[in-house]
C-alpha cells in the first residue's frame, strides 16, 4: 500500500523545507492552529550501504552492517512457489515449507534443533508463498556462528522426518475442517478462488485428498528442484563486520555446489471475469462479510501510480477515504470498509472492496459502496482530495527508510522480481505527476462495475432486502468440504479378478445374477431398536427405492420423519417440526442408502462405474468414483455376506452383521442385522417384509402426505 | 550434540549482568519530566531515522466502566480522532448549540422512556424524530475526517487507538520535523474533546461488537470466559454489552473524560529522532494549561472468592474449542515473575510442554497454548489455557491432557535447561523490542503507569532471572486450584430432529 511507497524525500524537502519566515509573535498555545505551525526540513537521509557479491556456487549475497543492537538476522529468498504445486498435491509447498524446518537435518532431529535454537533464543523459520520462498534466521550476536551453521544445514541437507510430516498433515486436516468457522476468511478465500479460477494454480486450495497425496519423497524432490545456490538470494544484516561476514559465508557455502535447471516460468493468469453475486450462507453470524471487485494489475503497469492515487481516494487510505467517510462516518453501517488495488510484482493482482455490516443492512451497504465506485468513475476528484492523497505519500516517504532492514528488503525484492533498483523513486516521480484527469481516466478504464464479482458471507434470512434486489444473478456458494477419500488397498488385475469371483459366488448363493438384475424397485419394512439411546428406543421404518429415488419413513415415539430424495440433490423432508428442503447431510445419507441397496450392490461387478477389489481371502471392497465405499466380508461356507463395513453418519466407520437369510421372490435376503457405529452398538434391525418389483412410481415416492 | 549443553552452561548470572548493562545504556537515551499540572512525559532519543512515534497512555480502561454503561471507555476512545473546536467543523458555534440540543432532547426522551408503561408512546416517538433531526442537523456542520486527514497529509502513519481492561492508548508516528503538529492536536483534544458524530460512531461501535464478538466463536468464548470468571469485578466485557452500547450518551462520555483524563492519570511518550530539550519546551508550551483535576477513583470492587469450578458451554456450529483459566493475582504480585516463567515453559515455541505433548506426542490438538494474564495486568485476572482439538479428537481429551500437565507442574520441578531457555528468551525478547520506536513507546508507557517506573521493563528481567524451578512449582500449586477454575467449551447445537435420521 502507499504507506510503503512514496515520493522522494527531496521533493518533500523542496515543498516543505523553506526556511521559516521570521516568526510572527506566536499566539498562545491554546489559540494556535495548524496554520501557525512551520516545519523545518528533515535531516538529509543517509541510505545504508549494502555490499553485494555472488558466491562461486552462484548464490547472490547482500550484506548490511548495523551495530545498533546485538542482533544478526538473515534471509534466503528461493525462487519457488505454490503455483508450481501439482494440482493433485495442492498444499505441497505448505507442507514442504514447514517440514523443511521441523523435520530435522541429516545429523540432527527436529526436536534437537528446537531445543538448541530455543535454548539460545534464536529463530529459524521457513515459508513458501505463492511465487517465492524464504528461510530466515534471527539471533543474538553471540550465537551467530552456531545459528549460521544450523541455517545452512537446514537449507542444504534437510531430513523431512516422516513423523513431522504426519503431525503437520494432521494439523492441516484440522485447518481444512475449520476453514468455514470464521466468516471473514471465508469471504476472502471464496473471492480469490472466483478471481483466479478454483482449478487454476492461482486459485485452488488444499483438500483432504490433495493433502493425502503428498509424500516424503515429494519433499525431497521439491528440495532438489528449487533449493540450489544459483536459485537463492541471501541477505544478512546486523551486528557484524562486513569483511568477516563475507569470509564466513564464503567458507560456509563453499561445499554446496549442486546445480539444477532454472525454476520454471510462472503459469499465466487466464481467468475471465465472473460477474454476479455469490452468496455463502452462514446462519451463526449477524454480520455480512463482503468482497467486491475483479482482477487488477501489476506494479509495472504504466498507470500504477495513478491507480494507487485513485484507490487511496476511494478506499485505500483508511479514515480519510471516501468509502470510510460514506459507509462508516456518514451511515454508521460498518466498523471498517476499504478498497485495495492489490498490484503484484509478477502476476495480475485483484481490485477488491471489503467490509462487513449487520445482516439487515447488507444491500444498503453494498449499494452505498457501488455508489462511490460510480462517483469516482464519473466525476473528477477535487483538488483537495488529490493534494491530500499525494501529500500523504510524499510526506510519509521517510518511513520507507526508518530501518535499515526495509532498504535491504526492498533491494532484494526488486532484484528477485527483476525490477529496477530505483523502482521506488520512479514510482514517486510518476505519482507526483498524477492529475485529476488521470485519476478519472484510470477509474473509468480499470474499474468495471459490470464485471464485479460480489461475494457475501452471512445469514440471508436476516437481510432486509435480498441480494437479488441488486439486479445481479445470485448464485449460492457451497461451502461443503469435500470428504477425505478413503485410503484404498492397492488393486491389481489379480485382486480385481478375485473380487469378481467372490461376488459371483455371492450372486449364486442368493439366487443368481439374473434374478438380481431383474430387480427394478425394492422396498422393505422393518422394526428398529435404537441402542444408542439409554434403555433402547423402538421405531419402525419403511424404505422404498426406485433408483435413483429413495423414500424413507421412520416412526419414532415422538413423531415421524419422512424423506424423499430424487437422487440428484433434490427432495424434501418432513418431520415433527415441519417440512423443508433436504439438508446436504440427508442427501448424502440417501445416496449412501442407494449405493448399498442389496441387489444392485451385489451386482457391482457388472457396473462399469464401480470397482470390486478383493482385500482379503473372503473380503471385497466395492468403491465408486464418487468416493462411496463398502467392504463385504463373506461367510466362506455359504458365500453369503456375514458382515459389512461402510461410511456411516459423521464419517465414522459403521459395521453391520447380517443374519436370518430367507428367500423372497427367489432372492435370499437377510432379515435381521445389527449396526455398530464407531465400535459402539447402534441399532438392531428386523425386516418384517420385503417387496420386490411392485411397480413403484416416481409420483408415489415423491408424494407429500 | 555439544550444542544441547549451551542452555545449561550459560549461567543465569550472565544474562542478569547483560540486562543491567542494557538498562545503564538505555537510561542515557531517556529523558523524563512532569509538568506542574502532573502530566508526565518520557522521551526516548533514537536518532536512527528522522521519524518519531507518539503514545498517549491513559490509566483508564473498560474496568472503569460502570454498570449499565459498559463500553463507555472504548466509546470515548473512538471520539478522540473526531477533531477539535477548530478542526472538523464548518461552524463551531452553531455545531456546539446543536450538539447541546441533541442532549436536551435525549434527556427528555429518556425521561419519557423511564416512565415505563405510564409513559406516552406518542411523546416518545415525537422526541425520537426530534432527536434524529437534531443529529442530522449537527452532522451538517461536520467536516468529515478532518483530523485524520491532517495527520495523513503530514505524513503521519499508524494512527490508531486501543482500549483494554486496564488502559486506553492513542498513537501514531510522524516525520520528526512535524512533531509539533502532534503537540498541537493532542493538547487540544485532551483539553476539550468534542462529541462530534457521537451517535453515528455509536452505531460503528455496535458493528464492531457484531464483528468481534457476535459473529466470531472465539470472540464469544473470550467474553463468556470473562463473564463467568468475574461475577462482580468490572472486567466482564471490554467492548460493552449490546444494549449498553445502544444507550450510551455523549454527555456520559464527556463526564467520563472529565473524571479520568486528568493530567496525573496520563503519560505521554515520544520515541525516535526527538531532541529532549525541544520536546520539553513544546510540552510546557502546549500542555501546561491542561487543567488539573482530582485523581480519579480507583476500582474498588474485588471479585468475591470463587467457591467452585465453573463450566459453561457455547453452542456453535464452529469446530470445537476450549478456553479455561485459573484466578491469579495482579501483575504487581510477587508471584508474577514465576507465573511468566511457567507460561513460557508451558507454551513458548516448539519446546513448550503443551505443544510437545498435545500436538506432537498425543496428536490431539491443532494448537494448545497458555497465557499468564488474561485479560488484565492491573487487576487480578486469569492464567489461561486454550486448545483446539485435532480432527476426531474431543474437547474432553484435550482438557484431560492439559490437566495432567497442570497436576505434574504442581508436583514436579522443571529442569534447569528449561528455566535457562525461558530466561534467555525473555532477555532476547527485550533486545528485539528495542528495534521499534512504537513498541518501545508502548512499553515505556505501560511500565510507568502499571509500576510507577519505566525501568521496570528491565528490572522485571532481573526478577525473572531470580525465579527458581521451585518457585515455578510453588506458584503452580498455589494458583492452579480447581475451585478457582472457569472453563468455556463449544458444543454443536442440538441437531434439529429432521436432520437426525
């Protein structure tokens, strides 16, 4: 943002550094106003001197001596980034970045490193971002040698111990499970995904499945591919003598000579605009968190300075911006609302307006925001606004140099991204030249409200006016987290053949494949004893299936529940508390029911969408592309199913043990089974009647009582 | 593995000496003085770059809110950047009249509402309409954000303010040649704040509460923990209860200001490229006329003794979390240093006991942390623990695992290498903190106000150096008492019957 970048101090001195005129008699302090103040010039800025050189192995080094405090710190910047992660291993860079540090080295375990570093209050941390990676250290001067040695060890010979990988994967499973808990991060995340495309390297996110795919071997391969001397810029600053530090670094890295091809180019950002409103429903919040915008630009765009000025006036400069004045000060509708022209060094950034307001005022707030966008696109800003925006940047320019580390960091960053060393000064020159006409021109050219994507996370039931009243197509965002795919035992031609044999044996035992294939619809009535309730609770249930439709009725002491699923996500549910559309978890349960329907399940070897794999002498696992699975264990004597394991409610593993097999219309079916969920007895089911091919109709199944 | 010995070989004395040296060096850079009206200044000269950070620290926080007016200290904090009688207005005389009329109408409205069922709805509705009109009229005189604009265009950065249970702070940084601007504006605001846009700002604060507390499971848990641990002491809520916020008045805010913002109850710190002689002269010029007032009353309510564990649940669809804390004395208590060492040993970095056992060994937590003083240092508060269970792991398992550690640290002493590590970390933390003007300014101010001397920043380290393993065990045994524990857990909302097929 602009507080980081500004106009030359020189300009600032010219504007404000005139010798104060002979002072009038100053009014008493209480009467004085700002106009009475005269500011002297700032002392001349001394830019710290950075020593740069390249080691024989190709690593570029930057040194900056600074003896203010007894501290030394450094950072290696590595040309890597999560945009290079394979799609099916999204998250690889996150795992790599952390385990590089925690997973130990060839000579020390991660725990030993932790004890050593924390014992001397030193820090080494590693991180991989979108398009660059870093590993840095920070230590008291007295421990510089030891910390540098350790830093090099971690950088060059990491061990990626499996236990630390496992711990971190478990942590990330938790991160995935928790990603819908806080509304503001949901809004940011979904906006970014829409901006860059949810399947592109710039927009995709880690899922349980991609996390599972990451192996220790991947981490070693990652390290080999990206962590080599010529791919690294190393900067060190603090309490040392430059010559001595140079000698130390040359010696330290003399034996690290590995070479690799340069890092691959970045994938392009190709996403098209996705105009419209996208609503993520979250009923436990009373504010709507919104993001509004489209793709933006890069720092080397010719209009970048004018865009920053425009954005500062619109919403980028805090309290003084138009958005804050309008939505916060004028209307009292938000604690914060801001805009960002988030230009990036090496790829297209975003333009985004963010804020939150109470549910009721969602549409009013977004309207007010859109009004401000329209205003800056249609009328020139005032002289005063332009002056304030420019002066703020010019006068705060000195903060770009208030610590030597900022100067060093900037130098390395510009080098890394291939920007000129004086980029900041070029920017300041461009900024000083920006006119009101420029601001209007870039607002018109670069802000395209007709292409705006609106992401709103909130409770639509409490909106005073619905989002539709903004005249935008409203689409729902499904926040459902894709289930972790179960680790499946490896399948080979042999195990698949044996799986088919076992299933064919079952088909014969129950009456033949032909009988099973002839089943068009299927129903059963059962008595149920729920064992999870203390003392047990009795219920009756009726299940009727006409694939892919399922109707299910359960009568409990306190009332009846009736569910109809059309097999495509639609349907309804009617319970003691009223009727409504099917909640997602019930849709899933209905689909599970369909997947497990006996006759079709037992013919899975004839279904091209399913895989039947022998995983034991008398056990097969049946899976489909949708992540459904069931394991059937056969009685070796009868060939009938003795037991099954499957995904139960809440993903806990469930088990059913079958008995009382009797023939119904030429097919042997179990009339009694018990279910355990998560190892605990859950229900006993006794079938009172099976009905096969009774000409069920969709109308019958879908009819509401 | 010679390096694992370092912690044991570096005797604590070495660090103690260094801390003392640090203090001696540091003292040379500090100038402090009080004006005759009692306003205290601390100036840290650090001429590394021509910038300066300014912190105004007022010894008043949400604990000073009175019943029915919770949120007032925070609300007043929001008013500080609204301008002065000459900045932010197009016509102060008229604006002032209108602001007064708002209060008169509001008084009448309150009087009508106070009648309860015997009041007149029509009269109240009429007054409400008058009130709205008067507020709109006053807004007509406002020059929006004039104060923040002035600071920004002069190159000011990081302008903000914060309220805690203990204190209210106001801060920003300027190029050093513009320091006088801070003197001018701050002296005006603290001589005569204006309650400009008070009722719009009240809506903003209400939105802030929605954002921080009502739309956040963690926010709800934090506030609930405070409320369940403290039934009497006014640290139950920081931002204030919704209905209290919605009823706050400009005149309350002004009275609160008059009572608490007296010179002897504030300290101002300047850190950076500042000439202490000039600073002193400017301080005298601008702040001498701040009127003195009686020293504000201290909070006298003490929390009654807790007679048993308190366990509260919060229903939320969010993933599970547990927060719990034990009552502990204020930071001025002699046990403070040992409690800090204990919190570090339990919770710092990747070697802390909680991380090693719950995250790494048992793999039952995503995060498990301890904090020595939540949410106050000035008053008795809580030694807090929090944990986020791993997928498939429960709150119960997490609580049990933490309690096992709690029982262990009450019985067994930590090893010397752990103590040495913690002490090294604390000392290094102090050195690292010296790199930031703003960070230093805050530290100097809070140490001065909480302990009467900024040197406490350094002497606290000497206190930490003296802590023994037995001290750590003893304070755990003394303060980790079940009857003094309050715990807040999340719980999934009772599943709707339709959904529990």
